[in-house]
C-alpha cells in the first residue's frame, strides 16, 4: 500500500528489553551504518537497533539515568547523557556487536563528568565539541548549565550557568552556534561553539515551556514545540515569530524530515504523533501510538519514524512519505 501524502503507515514493531518502571528518552540514528541508539532510561542503558532489519541488536549498560542521545556518523560514535551520574558517555556504534546481548563489558565506553543532571546533547562535529544541556539540581545548589566537552581530548572544557532550566539543544553548522531551549524563562539561548562559551543571543518564545527543538535549513527557521501544546516557528536571526500551530497535547521531542517537508511531534499524553507539513504550515495527521510514548527517532534517508512505547517495551516503526 502506498501511503497518502502526509500519512504515516505502520510497518511493525521491534521488541526491546523489558523494564519495570519508566521508559525511554531521546534517540538518534546513524544512517550510514543503519543503527539507531535510544536512551533506555529505565534500564540505565542505551539500546542499539538495526534499522536495516528493524531488530534490537544489543544494549550498552552502566549508563545511569541515560537521557540524551546523539550520533557522530563521521567518527562512528554514539553519545548519551546520564542524569543519574552527571556524565556524558560515548562508545563505538559497531564495536564488538553480539546480537541480542547486554554488551557493556565488551564495548569501550568513555565517560566525562559534566554539570548536574545532563539531558539534551548536540555536537559540533567539525571541532569535536559536544554540548551537554544540564537541568541542574537545586538540592545540591547546582544551577542549570551547559557543559562543553572536547571529544578528542576526553575532557570538559567549560561549564556555563544558564538563566533557566535547559531542555533540548541542537547545533547549526552554518552559523557555528548551539541553540538551547529553556523551559523558563521561555526562550532559546544561542551560544557560539568555543572553548570559552558565552550567551550570544536570547530569542523569546511566545509560548509556555519550550521543549522539542529543530532547525529547518531550507527555510532558515527554528521549530520549537512547547508545553502549552503549541508549535512555534522562529527566525533565529531576527527572533521574529513566523508561525504558530496548536498541537494535540504537551509535546516532547520533534524531528524534521527536510526532504519530505514533514515535522514529527511526539506527544506522550494521550500518546500520539502529530504530523506537520512545514511547507503549508498545517497539521496533516495525528497517529495514535501508546500513552507515555514521548520519544521518537527519524531516519530521513528511508523516511522511517520510530516511536518508543514504554508500556509494551517496543518500538513502533512507521513509513513516512518521501
């Protein structure tokens, strides 16, 4: 069956290691190696999925409170942020793969201490600088912050306090800047990629609780999904609002399939994916997933979307339009 324009077609499910309470957090895809890495927070692990065959391959354990995920395709590395131990970690994506195994003991995992409760990750690949957006911990007197890590040297090079609770982040290689969402005050902080970072710009977001964040290079826009169930499009240069759309609920992560002009928004309650046509700036479909499913991954080379289902310990695989 050929999917209608704007539709997601369910291809099937991938069984993942079971957990008792909790679920999954962020995920990232290595398109060339056909691997997907998802932070399995409940299991303090990163699950590795073969996206060619859509099956679970192995789990990297010992990542306490794994939250963020990022992939460096050029170096063949996967990164996680680990909220339960204030570290970021990375490991070779294909190192000593043993199908169906828990393989922390067979995989070289590098860890670097960062700020309190690290969450979102983004990478300046050219300079091998990883940004960790740290939530902070008031009980320890640790404010929200960002930490920059020099991957080649395996060390943190700077930690900068933030004016509010950090959430998702991304890197714009053309501008050479990191964008970091703040839940409150509702804004996007812009930092240059540098060993001595400083806030370059603060972009107000006209909605409560900025959360998911994406950049559309073709249109030069930032898409920010906010807790008050709105998606906002912003010009990062001027800070002007270019559009706003109502969503089906409070969103989490968002991913843009630039080739298909589709933005996918994960909404854990009631458990749906909102599909937005960014060309027409219109929501074109809402797809039911599972209550609590707030994590997505996108392989834009195949136009497949993966939704992680915490209640049933699975990933649902959808085919999008090309």
